[in-house]
């Protein structure tokens, strides 16, 4: 397993997937320092998701899920007051093996990580068609317009197909984290289909609770 040392950016509402883009506004002094350091180096930032039970501790060092996704800074803009607007492209999933304590000079979190290979095992037969059918049914049921054109997904390989949808759909962060971790064992697309089937069934129940994963 390839190892590296990268900065960590813990967020409660963003899960990055390999090959996908996400824009971020960086305003806290420690993460502005992190961004500056990344731009001077390999331009990599380790995106990690905060544990649901730790989301009230965002001002400190909240607990995180051990598996995240490294993001490469493809574009950046530094504002006059020192804040940054950046765009990250997901590269590879990793597992945090050890965090290095912060000090007076480095305010942001830094960790030793081991990069994880993306799965190469094929999904179950018919799973892509099932995913598209669930999405169409959910969109029709909810009356929401789809920002993502399903026709644009047709030419993607299975891994990219799964990652684009996992990134774009409005699942809760803990569900997206489960999808991210599923990729380690080659199950991401299969698990995505099961999750969509669950949300579709929930919408058809007498009390659907407003499932709105397509937006």
C-alpha cells in the first residue's frame, strides 16, 4: 500500500469521490494556511468526513471517518482578505493511519495515510439499468427536476458512473461515506443501487418523510 503524508480537511457535509470535482470556499485561518501549503507542494488535500456525533465540535478537532479521498487543487483564487476559492478533483481513496499533532506553526491537521486501490471487480448484471430506473422513478415521484442529465452517464465506465452519481446525488453525508468506503471492496455501484431502491421504497410508503436524493 502506497503511503504519503497529506493535510486533512474535515467537513460535515462534503464527501469527495475519485474523478469528481467539488468547489470549496476556504475561510478559516488554519485551512487558509493548509491551502497555501498545499499550493506550494503537491496540491493535495485529504478530504475526510466528520463523524455525525462530532459535528458540534467543528471549531476544534472533531473525530473523523478513517477513510477519505485525496483531492488535487485544479483551480484556485485567493481573495483580498486571504480567503480562497478552490476546486478539487478527487484522485484516490486513502485510510488515515496516524495523525501528527498540530503545533504553534502548523494550525491544520496532518496525517500519514495509506492509499487504497479502487475496485476492478464488475458490478452485478443489470445494476446500471436498475440505478437509472430508480433515479427516474424518484425524480418523477418527487416532482424535482434533475440537474444531472442521465444521458450523459451512458458513455462512462462503471467506476466513473458510480462516482459521478455518488457525488451528485443529495444523500446525507453518512450515506455518501458508506458509498465511498464500499469502493474499497468493489461494491460501490451495487450499494448505490440498493440505497436508491431504499429511498424509492421510502417515498412510496404512507409517510415518505420527504426523501429527495435527486437534486
